[in-house]
C-alpha cells in the first residue's frame, strides 16, 4: 500500500509536533531550537518552518492546553469533573501543559495563548459556581491544580511523586468539592 503525499505530510507534521511537545516540555521554550526539533522528528528545519511558520507558532500549537470538554451540572458534578481532570493530568505527564507552564514563566509572549485558555476555563467554572466569591474560588482551584501538577511532575515533591493519582485526588476531592459549592468560604 502506497501512501499519498498528503498522508506523508501529515505523518511528518505529527512527528514534528510530538518532538516539539517533548523538547519544549523537557527544555523549555528558550532552550529548544527548531534544528533540535527537526532532528528529533527525523526531518529538517526547513520543513518545520514551512509547516508551522515560526518557533512561536509551533509552540502555540503544541502548548495549547486542550479544553477538557463542557463543564456543566450541579456543584457536586462540577467538582467531580474538575477532580477527574486533575487525576488525568496526574496519571500521565502532561507534556504540552508542562511546556506551556514553563514558557509562561520564561517567555511570556509564547505563553499568552495558554494563559488566555486557562483564564477562559476558569471563568467558565466560576460562572457555574454559587456565591459572590465564585471567581476567587475558581482561581484557587486552578492554582491548586497547577501546583499539584508541577509538584508531581516537575518538582517531584515527596508524597506527590510516589502517590497514585487516585490517592492524590482522594485527598483533594473534599477540598475541590468545598470550593465549588462555596462551603470553603465559611
């Protein structure tokens, strides 16, 4: 079976994206080069630039944190969705998310789209939560999520690095539930 040029191009793009995601995650935005990405993808720098335009555009594509689906339901359902999403991030190292977080601190321009996506998700959650301080509580949930992911995957904190995702979410579930419902504000 022969592959078409379109299929070959798509396979090359996917290899480049996978290599970029891994290298940005490992080395950050500033220390990752187009040449290194091309070499890791078994490609050449010219193709990387032709397919993605620039390092910034390639980064924006690999570092965008995918939406976790619609968030809806009552406070208990919302809390469970957020807890499950955190469990997923703890189960497998979220290379794109970690690359995005590193870039937000080391290269603010490259992290602008990621920050916008994160704020959009936070606002969506806050709009569904009861209480006047819903935006604050949604922000705390976001910070808790980011801190837990960083603590486990980047800093490898004692306890977090060795625990299963289920053990971690079991500890955090009551806190997330209280933050979503507004019980933590009392």
